[in-house]
C-alpha cells in the first residue's frame, strides 16, 4: 500500500505546508477525509467553492457543458464564454471582459492594460503602478512586484519594475507618490485578504477614487478574493460607492473550476487589440458554464443572506473568550485570537471544522450557501477552540 502523504511529499514540489489531512469527497459545506470523517468547511478551498462541494445546480451546469464540448481554443466562439462576459458587464457597468485561469493572470491582464493605456494616452514614461503595503496580488513575477509584502519578494529578484507601495489608509502618502511619479494606475484590494482580512477605510478609498479621476489615473480593484458575492455585494467596491476602471477577479467565480476575469471599463475597453494578450485555456466553456450558474444565483436576496451570515459570525465571535478582534466584510472574516492561530486551526480540525489563516489571524471564508445550522455548529467549535488553553 502506498502511503499517500509520503508519495505526495516525495513527488510534489515542496511549496505547500499541507495539513495532515486527505480529502476525498464533499457535499455542500461538508468535506470528508479518507477515513470518512466529516468536516464543516469554513474555507471553501481558499474562497473558491462559493456554493460548496458538488452543488446540484452548479454540477448539472458543468456536466451539461462537459457533455457538449470541453474546450475550443480562443479561435472560435462558444456560448458560455460570451454569456458570462455579458452577465459580468451588465452586473457591473464594465464594458469588456478578458478571461484567464487564475487571480495572478487576471492581475497580469489588468497591469498590461494599464501600461498600454497610459503609454498611449499619457506618454511612454507613464508606467508606474501604485499598490498598497500588505497587499497580495499573486505569484507571477509581475504580480509579486505588485504585492506589497517583502516576504514574498525574497529570492526572486529582479521583479518587474515600475511598482510602488504605499500604506493603506494614508491618503497624504498616496497623493505625494502621485505628485512625484508618472502614475498609470492604482491597484488595490478593498479588503486585504492574505494581508490579514483588513477592510479599507471608506474615506481613503473614496478620496483615492476622486484622485484617480482628477489626475486621469486608472482605479484598478483586485476582487480575486473579495469578488463574486464574498463580502455581501457582488463586488466589494460596491460597498464603497466607487466605480473602478479595471476589476480583476477569480477564486469564487468558477465555483471550483479555474477561471480568472479582468473587467475593463469605458476608459480601457478598446486598449487591448488583436494579439495584445491571450490565454490558451482562458474562457474555457466548462469553467464559464459553471460561472454563469454561480453568477445567476448571486441576486440581491442571496447577497443579503451572505451579509446576514457575516453579521452572525461577528456577533458570536466578537463576544467569544480568547478573541481579541474580528475584521473583514460579509463572509470574509478575520479573527485575532489570543492563542496562536495554528493551535486554533488544529483544534478546530480535530473537532471537524476546517479553517484558514491569514498572517496571525484566523480567516473564515465559508461557502456563501452554508446552511445556518451548519454555520452555528462550526461557530460553536471555533468559539470553543479560541477559549481552550
Ligand atoms: C488569491 C489571490 C490572488 C492570486 O490568485 P491565484 O489564483 O492564486 O493566482 C490575487 N489577488 C488576491 C487578492 C488574492 O486573494
């Protein structure tokens, strides 16, 4: 008998610190390990399985497309790709969509678009893109350059030039950078995910958006983690009353299949022309068919339930012993615990609840569709794990 963990550790690149757990199947908000033990999933992968595992409607939509056509290169039209692009535009007011396969790629497209737009509109020296300290934008060399965390940069120099990082919330510092550099765009997450589940100050974001308009700078929002209903609105920028020029998204969009999207607003809708960008797998019809199903179910009533579940998590955990602070928005929740977060996560896992971390915080990203009784059950386990010494 092959020991699966040993096989994995021997042959899979050593880039992940995996939990000692092998998942074999899932059903809604519950995952099962290879012994048949059930776990309530408070991570959705990492914010991916928006409607849980093998959700009936999503699975049917995916299967139906799989039985028709699994792939068709971007030399041809396919119905799910066109339909999804239209839905994304109609729900956001954006004008066009470029499809890829991941968050990093969605940001790459955003950055390429900004660079070309600025070079054409403002001159070839206008190349700088400002991002925030503590941000996370992905793992490619350019997305790493955008990411405002030095820890991820070590060992990988030289990164793509032209990125500057400024502290979230410090508008004066941002304004200063804009004065001193030729800035093409400002890229930010409304709620920093990997950075510790920190929501941006609304005043900071509104002033940033106003500055972008005034100086003709692109406002680019990274909705890879916050998007597709996660925060209780379709996209997190909708909480803030700003209109971005470019939105990147991925994670929850495909409901578990790889799909990235870069939404292009009026200013940049014609920036990318034939041959400027591409992706072999981008816009895969099976992934898009799944996403069409996800998006069609994220209506106002559903999003209100997401927000209500988020409020319920806060209500329980803010009162809990061993909890110092609760941060985030909607069903994207950060919990600062007194105990080391690794211990809390391990305890939760023993008790049948899967949780994530972000920096030194517990991070909760349950399926948006998690039934209330399961949510209550998971919260009871988490509360207990935070309290235990
Ligand atoms: C996860 C994440 C990314 C990277 O997405 P990948 O699909 O892993 O490339 C980028 N930005 C944010 C905000 C993320 O949370």
